[in-house]
């Protein structure tokens, strides 16, 4: 990073409910600092110049106050059992920031989060089965910045199965397709654009398995954070304008 280039500012958000309730009982063994802590540690290792912080549902305003979001370039979102506990005004605040240009990475069961379903406008429902099956994550667009230098397949020995039909709009890009030992396939890595914001959904990472310690999964998330970051510092939601004719010639 040059002396004039500002550090990438990343916020990793997690409900923190599984950790607080010790559900599953051994979650503290493989995620002693929480799921958010493991994700943040991987980002700090791979993005040493970035400023990486964390927040949970228990924080004031869920750790997503206006001042926090204003200084966040990319937000990573992990949720599962407490989607409805996220306040609607906070969700709307996050949505406005995404529309204005903040990057958003939605992880695993965050597909059912309020922020993801509202931005996509579909149910985001899918098939699932949790029997600790092997997942193979196939890189189907290696030229994309998120998928670049990511091996194919990524092998995850034990993981929850997510399968089609995944009720999402047609993505801008399909980057990863997962196959499972039980035979199902799933669009496990997809991108969207909403307003000025870039969105990346990536499914591997259930609370019952230490998937976020997997170095190749960490690489995908680091690539995703770089890709989703706004290209300039301006945060502006697209809005209706009413320009005068030939406005672009004024002052020329």
C-alpha cells in the first residue's frame, strides 16, 4: 500500500448466538474467538494492510451504527438462528450503505438474513441436510478476481449440504459450484450488483465445522473483500435527477 492509499476497512459481523449458547457444545474449541474472530484472523493474515474489525448482535445497534458503516468499505455477514432479532432500522441502514457503494459478503446461512433477502427480492430458500458430508467447491470462473488463484476443487471434508433449488435472481457471475457426497449440487459462490454496491454470496462455513480455518476458504473471502470494496471513497445512493438540457456542457 502506498503512502497516499487509504487502508481497506473491513467489518466482520456475526450473530454470536451459537457461541454464547455453546451450541454446538464444542464450538468454543474450534472457534475460541467466535466465527467472526476466525474469519477476521484469516483476513488479517491475507490482507495485512487492511483494518479488520468485528461486531455481533449483542453490541449497541448490533455494532452497525451509522458512524461504523460510514467508515466501512466491506461488510461480511454471518447469521443463522437470529435473523429476526436484527432490528429493521439497522437492516435498512445497511441496505442504504450497500446501495451507496459499500461492499457486502453474505456467508453460509446468511442467505436467509433480512439484508440479503431484501436486497435480492426473493425467498433465497434452498435444500439442506446436515450429516457432515464432503463438499467439493468447483472454481468455474477462474478469471474472476474472487476466484483467481483459487484451486479447483476446494475439498471440505465435513460440511452441511446446501442444494438446489437456490431461489435467487440470476447472478451477475457464477464463480463456484459445490457438489456433495449425497449427490446434490449448489451455486455456492455468486455475485450481484445492487445500486453502487457489490455483493458476493459464499456458502461454505457452518457453525458445526471449522471451515473458516481452511486456508483456501480464507483466500476466497480475502479475494471477495478486495473485489467488493468501492473503487472510490464516495458513498452515494442512486437517486432521481432532473438535469437541464445540455447540463454537461456548462462551464466548458
